[in-house]
C-alpha cells in the first residue's frame, strides 16, 4: 500500500503574488508525485485552504489537480483544519466533496452519554486498501477540544 499524507497546504494564504503561488505549486508537485508513484490514496489532514472561502482562482487550480487524481482513480480523503473552518460548519471541502473530488472523513453523530453529549465518529473505509480513516474538524482557537 502506498498513500500520500499532506497537511497545511494553505492554498490562498498569501496576498503577495510571488508568495501566493507557492502553496499551489507545491500542491501541483505533490499531485505529480502521487500520479508518478501510483499512490493508492491521498490524505489531506487539515488546512487544505487558508480560509473557509478561498479566492476562486486558487480554488479553480486546486480543482484541476483534484480532477487529475480522480481521473487516475486515486481517491482523496480530507479533514478540515482550523483554517478551513467556518462557524456555519460548512467549508470549501464540502463543495469539493459534493463535486466528487474528495471525501471529507469527519463523519459522526452526537450521542448522549452520562448526561453529556459525545461525538461518535464513523470510519471512512478506502475500498481498495480497506484502511479506516477518521478525523475531527479542526476549529479556530482550540474549540475542537470540546
């Protein structure tokens, strides 16, 4: 089994044009390596984007790379990080999941246990490798701890 772990990609992080390009170029290079080495899947463990609503030109380029992975049958699993976080609970990752470009592995339900609510997580199982993947949404200011 071969998988690629990415974190803190931070697409859309910089205003300076020269710096703004770096996260996207790094992601494009990572995708090229995934394709070259025939990865079984990719896991993006937080902060794929730098904000819940990143610049659309940057989203477009990220989508192009995600489409390349999809065409090569390399699934992408993602966990939203604190920079992806939105108070509404929705992130750009939700849009990309709806488009079939990745799977958000933060899945679960709240259950009452001993008079308090607890999050019961559900694993996402990669069909090819049978690996179980799960994650907890990162929230700004450490709110994910609660």
